């Protein structure tokens, strides 16, 4: 569904590698949405959400450490966006997810694609260009 392109590269190898993993998670959600063999996708949705939450916590910590190491001036506002994303994932109502599984997979996909386009392209690229 979404492919890594040069335009997503920050020039910081560890951040770029971690961003590629977020693309993989996005594509896992897309593959689940398109898989017609699963009648009940709930368990896999929960796995993807848990993996997404754990990975973003790991990635954000790494990215924030890098920002601090280069004295990035917009660190606090950037960290707030990271914290908001984790809170949003934590607040997903799994009962609602179970009731409308494909709708929620689509919501996850839209959210991730929007995050990739708006956060990585607009915010993360500023880290290396303004540090």
C-alpha cells in the first residue's frame, strides 16, 4: 500500500531504518484488511496495535535522544506530537474495534498514512535540516 521513497529519508540512518519499520507495520494492516480468509480479524488487529504502540515508543525514544544530541530547537513541540500519538493508540476502544473490524483497520491505515505524510515529511525532516 505504501512504499518507502527517498523523500522520506532524514539522512540519519537509525531514524530512517526505524521509519521503514513503520511502513512495514502499515503494510501489515493493509494486508490484513485485504485478507478475505480471516472471518474474525480481531486478534490480529490487537497484535498490530500492540506492535505499533511498542514500536512507536521505542522509535520515539530513539528519535528524541537524537534530537537532544543535536540540540534540536523544536524538541518539545515534536515530543508533544509523539506523546499524542501514543495516547491516541492507548485510547483505542477495543470493544468498538471488535464490532467493526474492517472499519477500524481502515481507520488505522488512514491514521498511519497521514502520520507518515504529515509527521515524517513535515516534522522529522526538519530535525536534520534545522539542527
